[in-house]
C-alpha cells in the first residue's frame, strides 16, 4: 500500500517540491538582501579591543549588534564592529543562499526559530518579526500541512482500492474519515453517506 501511495503521489510531490523550492529561494534571497553580512557584528570595547560581554546578557558572545538605529545598540565606550564571528556555530546565517536555506529550514522546524528571529532583530530592526512569522506560518503550516494532506489522501485512495472491509448488507466501509463525514460505498460503487 505504501509503494502504491508513493507512486500515486509522485506528480503532486514534484509540484509541491517545486513550490517549496520557490518558497525557499524567495525567502532566502530576501534574507540575504536584508541580513547578508550583518550577523557578524559584535560590540567591541574601544579601550581594550575585546568583545563586550554585557552584564544584562550574561556571557552571550552571540549577541549581535547593529550599525543602524533600528537594531541593538552597543553600550557606552564600545562600538559595533564586524568581527565575522559565526552565529550558532555557523548554522544561522544569511551570507549566501545555501546558509539562508539552512536557516529557513531550521526556522520551519521551529527548533530555535525564535533565537534566530531575535538575532535578526538585533542586527536590523524589530521588523524582522514579520519575516520570521511569515516563514513559520507559510512554510510550516501551509507547505507541511499540504504535504501531510496529500499523503493522507493518497493513502486513503490506496486503502479504498486494496483493502476495504466489508460490512453487513454488502456495503464497504472506507478507512478514511474526513472532518465532515464517513464515506460508505456499496459494492456497486455508489456512495451511500
């Protein structure tokens, strides 16, 4: 049944894959344009030349700063300098499209996505919330739900075709239950309810 389901859904999976690639490419290019090279900025002490670790943020050496007024501003006697330090061991970056895709995939998995969002907000502005919310809502809740619905639908079709259990009176119970109704199909193929 599983092989049959995958065979039936190859064409639709291809189309969904192309839609996902358009999604990743669009949001990846947008992310590279907004944050490309901006996530390597850290606050550096003017007198010592070392990275500032503010008491407010503890020992967070991943704290990104901004050179414009919208993002995080360094405390007094320090300046925001690009030290090209990788964020999150290099897994969170918009420096090129491949790293942007990795960041988008991590965001869509909702594993640490809010940390990525806060770092992007520190590097640019609070408007980064819109970008990340769109990625989570459109990516996770639409692409993944469409994939899940597609596979469930094709599995239901395969189950109906191969192994529908018989009920009393010659009716066949369909294993798939939709949100609205249960289909019961007579042996003649007509839908009853």
